[in-house]
C-alpha cells in the first residue's frame, strides 16, 4: 500500500488500541514507531494510541470520527489458534460496521 500512498500523497495513520497504560506497552509502541520511522521513507505517517477494552467499538468510533478512505487491519499468523480466532472475529465485525472499506492482510511478524 505504501507505493499507492506515495503516489497519491496520502496520509497514513497507524492506530493502536490497547487496554494497557503500562510502561511495557508504551515502550513496545515506541519501539514500533521508531522502527517504522527508520525503515520507511515516507513523512506522512502519524501514530495514534487509544486505550479501551472494547477494541471493535473503539475502532468503529475512530473510523466514524476520522472518516478514512480505507482501513487496513493486520492478521497475525504467529499467534495461537485462540488469538487468531479473536482477530478474525474482529475483522468480520469491522467489515459489517465500518463505513470505510476494510482490507485485512497477513502481518509480517
């Protein structure tokens, strides 16, 4: 998607929803942010962290508020079967309630 975003000069917003407001979670998010900024040569990438136990509802509200042209959701393969099922359920729920087109893709890690 990055080549398309660059061609269109589109803004990319990475939204992470977590229920943890702990040092370890914040450190992991900062590490991810630094990795993205150092490995991807594109200046229109912004990051947003939302804290909530209700991931789907919080994401739906953020989509309604920000009105993105497209929503991308990673599907992690290196998780246990239970977690993978939860992610797929979230993606299916988002497909039915998101006013924006939704694309899920296999995550790299």
